[in-house]
C-alpha cells in the first residue's frame, strides 16, 4: 500500500515508536522499581516521569527527524510538530496505560469502600457537571475536581480512572499553515478521531499561522460532519489575524466590499519590487507565501500582511490548478511594497475569467478563494496581454 510518504520516513517512525516502548519499559523496571498495581505514590510518579515524559521524547524526536529527512515537513514546522507529537504520546500514556494496568490487576480492587448506589450517584453527577463544563462559555473545569476526589477516595484507582475516561477530550490539533495539504491531513485526523467512541472532540487551532480557502472548506466540512454524527465539537480559536481571514471568507459576517475593475490598473510606484517565476506544482503556493512575507515585512500590520499572504496563496493555487499549462510553463509573481501599501500580481497562461461574473455565496462549501480576494483586497482586477494576470492592492487607509 502506497501511503505517499517516503519509506525512510515510515521506517523511522516505526523505529521511534518501538524504541519509545523499550525505553519506557527499561526506565520503569530498572530505574523506577515500578509495580503495575499503581498502589504506591512512587509507582504513579515513575509512570508519569519515565513512562510518559521521558520515553516519549524518543518517539517525538526520531519521528520528526524522519519527516524532515523525507522532505515531508520544513525546518520551520519542527518545533511545533515536535511539541504536538510529544504531548500527544504523553497524553496517551497517561490516559491509556493506567486503564490497562488497572484492568490487568483488577483482583487487587475487589474490596472497595464505595457502594454500588454511591457509584450510580457519582456517575450521574459527573455526567451533569461534564455537560455544564463542555457547554458553558466560561472555563468551569475546576467544578469537576470534587467529583474526581470523591472517586479516588471511595473507589480508588478504578473509580478515578473511570472518571478521567468519561471527562477526557480527544483533541484534533493543527499547527502551522492550514493550506490544501494541511487541510487534507486535518480532515483525515478528524475522521479517525470522530469514528471512535468519543462524543466530543476538541479542534485545537491555537498554533495555526495562516489559512487559505482549502483550509476554510475543510473546517466547514468538519463542522458539518460533527453535526451529522452528533459529535460535540469544541474549538480552540486561532490567533486574531487568522480569525480575520474567517470573517473575510464569510465564515463570520463581513460587510466589506471592494472594487474589481477589469483592464489596466494604475501601476503605482513602490520602493521595493520583487519579480520571479514559479514552477507549476504543488509547492508554488508555499513558495509564493514565503516570498510575499519576506517582501512586505515591516511595511504593513501583521493582519494586513497575513491577508496579503492569504490572497496571494489563493491566486497562485488557482493558477496551478485551473489553467491548462503547456510544458515549460511557469507562474509569474510580482510584488510591490511601500510603507502602508502592497501590490501583488499573479500571472499564468490560462484563459482567465471575468471578475464581474463573481458571485457571493457564503453558504457554499467551495469557491471561497475569489470571495476572499474580493472581500479582502482594497482593489483588485485582471489584465490580459501575452498572459492572463490577476492583481490586488492592500493599503492601510482602506475603508473598514
């Protein structure tokens, strides 16, 4: 089966996961003197330190290094991916391992002080308080603590473990750029997580640095599938400059409009100019985003800079996907920057389109790319000479 990932990466990840288990077992048995019954504080501390915190460093480090060697990720995404990998493995060890250890040593817990009717009341209270915690806009998670203490004192390890299983969220975490490739991975992760027994998921977008229309479409589709499957979806929102893109795309209400004339645009003078040709492949949008970020750094605010990056990504993605390119064709990228204003032009060999035919449908799951351009740019338009081009301008004094 072809996973689309280089064999060296797959082998590296497998080796890292295996070495993590061996490292954890060695540290627990030889260093921590671990007993699987979890009856001593020493055993719990050993499981947390050696099993969850230290051994998972092995898998995260080897796994991320394997992705880097295979060309799957860039150096820029290494820190956030390593952290996510380490925290994910550590969370799994802390949630799954105790349950397995308690189940394997169930005979030790036959004489619990808690009674069946007490267990029924505890579960009912936990269900009600959990519903409050996961639906209330204010963080009231600490209201669960008295119930957890009750379970630990009266039902020992099995009771506490059952409570943590009932209240634990499954997190779907996304970091870095939420573009077309990132959207596919996010959708796959959501599918895998949502098909488990979990009735609630956390969609963690706190480390998302940018999003394009493919990412927005993925988020809309995830929300729709969560509703269909009766999965409670909680969202950790991305930074404000990324949320601004949501509003521009129609995911959140926005009333801004822009002019989009067809024909020659006033080519204002910009102090800094960049002109280059991009290969027609899936890496073109990423390269274009990098070039725009570097060219306009310090010229506009962070929100405006990310908006310019987003619009450029949309236009370059369209230039890669839609035109029928001949062999040797390329995509032109022209960037102009000055204090408080930016101009970008994307050029391709396709037939082009008429901006006047653009329709605004905020309920459509697709086709948001040009809507983002139309709503986000101060001005934009098209030109046709020997090739078709789309240009846009952003300025700090644009109307709100």
